[in-house]
């Protein structure tokens, strides 16, 4: 017969916190603020026809102040054909007031906001490190942002994974 002896410690050790694993939570890059999708169709005749004079008049009379400090995506649906200058003219009205303006969808806006944050990120602390891109978040993190982060990390890290410390998926290991 065997006798098993278990020695219990009073101390609970957080091995994840004590490990060399560096976790990047893209949720921390989320820029707080109101997001607005502004469709160019609001300035067109019947929502589909651009007549330059009435288009410009509608832009002039529009209350642009309501976009103050907002993140705005200027959108033109795929089934509406307008010259490129029309969208650009809308952008020129927004630029002095809005916090950030993109031409595209709400998803394009989020992707661009994250891309801008990642462009200014210092990646040197992750050189030859064990890095995990955190998987769960309470704020919307575009898949494009995760892909951009993975692309920037792969050339410099020793190991890259995705998920949570308790259940991560290996993505890359330096040869």
C-alpha cells in the first residue's frame, strides 16, 4: 500500500502574474467618445441624386456643431454614385469640429482609430518577449486591429499567443 502525503501552503501564488508573459489588451487602446455615421445621402435630392448647387446649400445650412469632438465616419452607400469631391466636401465641413473623420463605414472608423494608436506604440519592450494578445474585451476591438498588432509583434517577439493566460492559443514561436 502507498501512503500519500500532501503538504499545503498557506500562500496562493499567482504564477501568471509572476511569469515573464506580457499581455497586450487592445481594449486599452479604445478611444472613448461618441461615434457617428454620417451618410452623404442626407444631402442628396431624394437621397440619391447630387445636384451641386442644392448639395452645397444643404452643406452650408447643416448644423455641423453637433459633431463637435465626435468620431465621424462619412459614408456613401455602394448603390449611390457621387463624384469623389462630394465626400471630400463633407469632410472639409467636419474637420474643424470633429475629433476624427474617416471616409467609410463605422467599422472603418474603428479600424482607423486602432491603427492610429498602434502606429504610435513603442514595441521595444516586447523584444524577444513572451507576449499574449488578450482575447476577451468589453469594448469593440476590430479583428483588423488584432491582425495589425500580430503583424507588428511577430518579427520581434520570442513567442506570441492569443487568448487568456488560462487558455491561450499559440500563434508564433521564433525559430
